[in-house]
């Protein structure tokens, strides 16, 4: 037993030195385990598109083209939600599923605003929808419309419909 104690006394300084070296070692930040919301599937009951992530994505795209950023507008969110739900209920893509854009904006108090709208279906993630809109000349033109400042974006899930996820993006000045 005495041998063990004396060996411990000789090795203790080395152990302390080893531990102090660890204390100075850089720490590695834990990796995020949650995927970005732009890649989260919205083909599920209760799934909601991350409007702030969409705003960031579209605003960055606009900035790269020399255009101003957008802000999420709660009233336009409601307009987009109603349109997405109406399309999901009908099971088809239409700018007029919940009335024309002009009538919907008038009813929501945006009658004097210049506005554009993207409607689509079948994209399960925000990243897919954004890419699809960017690659479609009319949808891309809407995202890059000059003078626009506010937006609303929404999805609606319809499990029995061919396209499953219905999208509406409304942008106004």
C-alpha cells in the first residue's frame, strides 16, 4: 500500500499538469441538432411556415438584386392564411379561391396598396417554394417587385389533395 501512495505522490503533479492543459483547450460548440425551418416539411397537420425565415430569405434575395427588404405584416399574414386555406379546401391552385386579390386586400384595409401575389402548391418546404418561385419568371418578378415593403406568407395542408401543401405569398408597398 505504501508503494501505491508514493507512486501517487510522484504522478499527482503530472495529473494536475494534464488537467490544467485541458482547461486551456478550446471548447467546441455543440452542433445544432434541429434543422433550419426552411427545410422543415410543412406536409403535416398544424405545420406553419416560419414567416420570419421567409422574410429573411426573400429580403436577402431582394438585397442581392439592389432592392429593399420586406417586413412581415400581421394583416397580410391573415390575408395569405385565408387564401392558402381556401385553396386547400378546394384542392386547387387559384388566385381567386377566396375572392380576387383586390377584393381580399380591400376587405383587409389595404385597398390603396400596390400588391402582388404568388400562389402555388406541392412544395413541402420553404426552401422548395422559394426555389420554385425564383425559377418561375412571373413568381420571381413578384418577389423582385420594386417599391415593396411588406409581406404575408402562409401554407395550408390538405392531406387528401393532390398537392398536399398550398402556399400564398402577398407582397405590398
